[in-house]
C-alpha cells in the first residue's frame, strides 16, 4: 500500500467516525435541540473540510473541492456568529470613539 492510499484510508476512517458522531448527535433525544446546534455546526465544518481533503487527494475536479471548502467556510461563519452572540456582542464591540491618553479622566 502506498502512502497516498494509506492517507486516503485514514481520511475515510476519520470521515466515518465523524459521520457516526453526527448520527449519534442527531438521534440523541435526551439533549435539548439548542444545546446540540453549536456542536452540529462545528462538526459540519470539519466534515466539509475532510471531504474536501478526501476529494482533493483522490483527484476530484477542483469545483467539488472548492464547494466543500466553501461549505466549511459557511459552517465556520455560522459557528463564529453563534459564539459571538452567546458571548454578548455588545461586550466585544469596539467603542464608538476611542479615547486618547489626554482625554481620560482620573
């Protein structure tokens, strides 16, 4: 077995384990739906990246690889947005007019 074939099999293994994890999360009824959403979005981003890697290593056409990377990017942005909202966007925003050292009151 060549290194390329071994790498493809390793990516297939990681994809299979990740799909099992996704199925387990989707079928699990004891956890509230909202608690699973951040995990699912994060997992989908990783799955899309791994699928893009798998397609690229196997010689698939570039548009398919690009589609997977774009899907991973969208899932990542959704994950970031959810984290930003959960942390409270107001506490993370920049002040409207930054003060210099001379304007500070003591």
